[in-house]
C-alpha cells in the first residue's frame, strides 16, 4: 500500500504521516528531507542556492547516509534550512536528480533498520502528482497561512530558537509562493486526492478523518 500526503509547510503532514506509518506498518519517506539536505549542503559549503547547476551537482552527491547525518545538524529544520530547501526544490534539475531516489523507495520500501516493508507513506509537496501518481491513497493536507505560521512559530519557540512571528509568517508566504509557482511540479493537489483543511482540527481529528477514508477505500477495493 502506498499513501501520499502532500501540502504546504506546517499543515500537519508530518504528524499525520508518522501516525499512519505506525498504524499501518508502512515505511516513512519524508521527501522534504532530500531538499533540506541539498540546501544545507550548499549553505555549509558556501555555495549559492540560487545557482541551479551547482544545486544539481550537489543533489547528485547526496546519499541516504549523508542525508541522515545532515538531519542531525541544528540548521536542518531551522528557518535557514527551510528557506534553502524551498529555493533548491524549485530548480527543475535538482528535482529530476532526486526523483529516481524517491520513486525507487516505493518499489523497494524499507524501514529505518533496513528491514523490508509492505508499503510506504510519502510526506511532501508533489508525491501524489509526480513521485507516486499511482498511489493507492492520496491526501492533500492544508490550513490557513496564519494558522500554519503560528504552529511553526510555536515549534521554534519550544526548541529555543529566537525568531519573531512576523519573520516566520513572511518566510512561509514566500515559500508558499515559490512552491506554487515553480516551473516543474508546482505544489497542488492531485486530481484524485482527498483535501483536508486542518485549520480548526486537532491532530487526532485529522488522523481519524484520514483513517476513515483509508478504511473505506480498502473496503471498496475488496468488494
């Protein structure tokens, strides 16, 4: 079983994906990690993240092991890492370089310990439209920009990061614009995706709603 969960930042994709991965025993692929890894590699190397050729070359050097090492860096999920990820992900050549890596995971999903899995869940921006267009279930998780910015701001505060709400909100608006307007695979719901607005929903409510959709879908397929 392959499940894709797409949507903008701080809409609740990660929380939902982690829950579903555990509930249905699926391997979890956070596609945003590959772009964060490439962006951070460039930042740490002093490279220009707006340079598509340099970004593509950096993407070509990325391995799973390197990505996991970079995920431990303090800037991996900081505003710096988020902005770098958004910029490099807009480069068509970077997306192409990383697409095969993401698609191969659906064909041979594995858990973090290397054990094979019976399926996978993808968390990203275009997994239902580009990475896994034939996924069994597709969801697009969204929320009002102000709500998402508040969630991300509170997340940064809990981690002890000094940042203003205005800065987070502005960064999120800029990121949404880049994701929606990029030339290759702009962020948008797949035609057959179920859209869930989490603005006024708790994580538990979102999980329950999505699980109902999955169980109903599984039942329909078995009939």
